């Protein structure tokens, strides 16, 4: 297909496609003349991945380039590839190891991960993210206790098994990353919305007018 058709099918302007080629995110097409090239379905798949990372993941070109590099490197296993995508998509949390309270919260996170037997990298950004949440809860007078945390752990485990089970292991590696983007970004919003609706329902059943009349 010509670049104009690639533009139409991908929903991206020609100039954007050329920019991605210059940045090394998209391979060049097969030259058919001095100023013309033909593009294949693989180019369309790559553009869909780039678009998902840029628009859904809200990632910079540099961050997309890191993920694309892992996709193209066949020496990178699927677990490492998904980790690269997940770590890049993860919200940043500022580590403050010089602060005793933060260090204590991080130690609690590490102890919980060890207790659960979860295989989570020591430098996973989610460790710092959880430590930041623990610290904020403590400052609100809500220290973390196991009975409060367990429902969240159980829900997270069920969701993670479902999401990882849906990762395609055959075909183009970029599709695995697209699925990871969908689950890490879009379904995270689905989960948040469902949780808040469930909270409203639980509140209505426990504290609403119908509950008061019973």
C-alpha cells in the first residue's frame, strides 16, 4: 500500500507517519521509486501499537522508542517485554530513602511482597508507588493492617491472572504490548469506575433511605 492508504487505514496524517520513520519507530517502506515506497500490513500493525502507546498510554516518543526496541529485539523474552511496557506505563513515585518514614513504608512493601511470594523485581516502580500510598495512609492515621489489605490483594491477584491469561503469545509481539496497554491503562479506568459504582450501591444498601426504613 502507498503511504496515503497507510495514513487512511491508521488514522494518522502522512507527516506523522514520516516523523515516526525518521525517529526510527516505524521501518521504512520498500522503495519503488526515488520518492515512493510501498508499505505492508506490518507497518499498519506497528502504527496501531505506536498510536496506542502515544494516545492511550500518553507516552513520549523516547518512551515509545524504548518499548519498540524491546518489541524488535527477539532476545528479549515476553516477560521482559511486558515488564518494559508496564514499567514505562507505571505512574512515577518519588523515592525518598533519606526519610525514615518513607523508608519504613518501603520496607513494609518489600515484606508484603516477600510474604506473598510474588516475583516482583526489586526495582519495580510499583514498589515505590505502594510505599507512597502506605505513607500517605499513615499520615491520615490509617496505618496498613493485613485484614484491610487482604481484599485488595485477592482482587489484584484475580485481575492479574485474568489479564495475563489474555496476553496473545502467538503472532506479532507488538500485539502483546497492545493488550498490556489496554489492560494497564483502559481497564484500570474500567476497574476504578466499577469500584466506585459498587461503593455507591453498597452505601445505598447500608445507609440509604430504603435501608433506614427496614
